C-alpha cells in the first residue's frame, strides 16, 4: 500500500492517509526547544533535555496507537473531528500531512470545512507555534467550536511516569488573560514554567484532565469538546492540561487563523516573583507578543525556511537518479542535523528517559554535519571530551541539559574514545582549526581538573 510521496520542489514528504503502519514523525526545533510530531499530531516537546525538561507528556506503551499530542478538535454542528484524524478518528473527506524542513502541516476537510495545522519551532524561540486555519468552503455559514489540547508533563519525564502518589498531588496551573501557565514546583524548587496561549479571546478553558475528559472518557470523546462547553477547571494536583475553546463564525468562503503558542520560560532565581506568590510572567508575555500576529508567524516561518536553505546549500549533487539526488541534497543532511540536535536520545521509540546524548553516537554524528555548522561541531566535541576520565575511559552518555555524564549505563565501552578521535579529525579537516587540540577541557566534567584533546 502506498502511504505518501516525496515533493522534492517543496522539500516535503506528503502522507496521504492517517492510517500509517506506525506514527510517521517529524522533528521540530534547531537550537534549544525541540518537538516530535506525528502525522496525526501525536508526540511531545521539551527544552534541551527530553528527560529533565519535558514540557508535554507522552505514553510510550501505547505504540502504535499514538495517543497524546497537540490536538485541535473541530465541532461543526453535531460532528466532532480533528484535522489529523486522531484522536476522534472521525472519517475525513480529505487528509494530508506534509513533513517539511523543521515544520509539519496537517490538513483535514469535513463537510465543507477545512482545518489546517501548521506546527514549527521558530528560530531563537523556546516555543512551538501551532497555527490553525479554518476555511468554510461550503455555501452556508458555519458556527464552529475550536478546542485545543495539550497534557503537561511534570518536568522529569522518568519521575512523571513512575511517582504517581506524589505527582497526583503536585500539579499546579494558573490562568491569566486566556494564557494557561503550568507552574508545578515553581514555588518550591524550580525557576521555570510552561505556558499555552492563543491570539484570540477564549470562550472557555480547562486545565484539569478529568474535567476535560469526563469520567471514563478518552481523548476520542472529551466531555468538554462533545458538550461544546468547557468546565473552566483549575488543576490542583492530578493531571494538568492546557485547553482553550474558541467559538468561530465563518461565512461562506471565509477563512480565519488562530495562532497557538506552547512555550517554556526560565527566570533568574532572584526574579522568580514580582510580588509574594505572584510568578514573573514578563518573559512569557514578551515571547507571546513576538508570535501573535499572522505577519509575525509568516516572518518566523520564512526565517526557518531561509535557515534550511542555507544549511542545505553547502553542497549540492546533480545526478540523473532523482532518488540519489533527493537523499544527498535533502533528507540525508536533514537527518544528520536531527541527530546532531538529539543524538539517539529521543524519538517515538527511544523515550528520552533511559539515556542522554551518546558519547559514541554523538562522535559519529559529527561526520555528518560538521560542514553545515562547524562552530557548533566544535562545541559538541568539547562537550563530549569533558565526559572522559584521566585513564582514557568515558561515560557512555551524558545529559544535554547539564552536559554531565550519567551512570545509567556507566562506561567501559572500549570503542567510545576512538570515535572522538575520528570526529575531531573530521572537524579539523573541514575547518583547519588546530587550536581545538589545545583547548582546556575538563576531565569527568570537573572544571578544576582540565587537560587538552592532544
């Protein structure tokens, strides 16, 4: 069975059915904020470290069902559907998912109404943008209810899956001017929070999972969506979520866009609060304000496209075999950049919990992207080297947030150090930067005990 095709001109893979054998995913983000999104809008996002700074929750034991993600429900009369088919699985009249360079567009059509979901991480922003476009292609006016949904992770993805007796008591949210702030443990011991915003007045919200779903309901038929009315719930413990409801009137031929921003903010410890018990929302408001208008979203998307134009222009193969040209010019360098950003640490099958960035893997990855971003390759080499020991051994992996080796697997993989030599050699051949060999580098991540690569 054919599930899709390559659009080489647009540099996209087009999936023509939501019923793929497994979730077919794309990777969002180029710098610090990353996301994984499937062709049915499943997946999750995180800041730098998929274990220690997980923003949204994902349940790995549901594969290939792929429950949980950034969902948008459309209620048109008595019919409720999603542009990505899931989770309602209402049959669509038309469906397409376009996975592109750092962005994904999922489009569904039902009963003369088209809903399109553009998802990407803007350069320089710790946030995902989800732009929803609703277009009435019928001959009658429509009154539609649009409902968003994300489920927040309580930061440490491992603890989030295991420590239920504690987690059910700690979730905390706040809602202000239609923005949902996830601030679990912010008062006690954290200086970071997440938020979910939309650039339109909302007609209701929910932040408590049980209120949103209703007792014994699933993502396929949430009570708040099916009833067309939100509970305006405030989560206190249990499972915090972010869900907005917007009621939309569309004349025939009319189209409207709504810009949802799911973001992450860190605040200096001394600036956590602006008054007693009042969290500092200024950084979040500044981030939201930069991604509010359609013009801002268009500019951010154009900047992302220009970024990938540059990365893919380093070399180009002209060949009679279009499949070879496609691999060399588009998808292989794209994949190499994904492995630079995440190594093998996180995907739909690698949870991001049991490991971090691999010493061997990351050293091998250098060979694939050093020509695209040599300055970041240099940084990566020094990060890897800092997890070595004085005896020549090393941690097999390290956490990208702390850049410190972890003992989940330990060391003793005899070929690990050899790959750092290969990666460093490739970097020097590409850049001529022999000075890296004299750079002071810690042993075992200890800044008081340094050596050099050579």
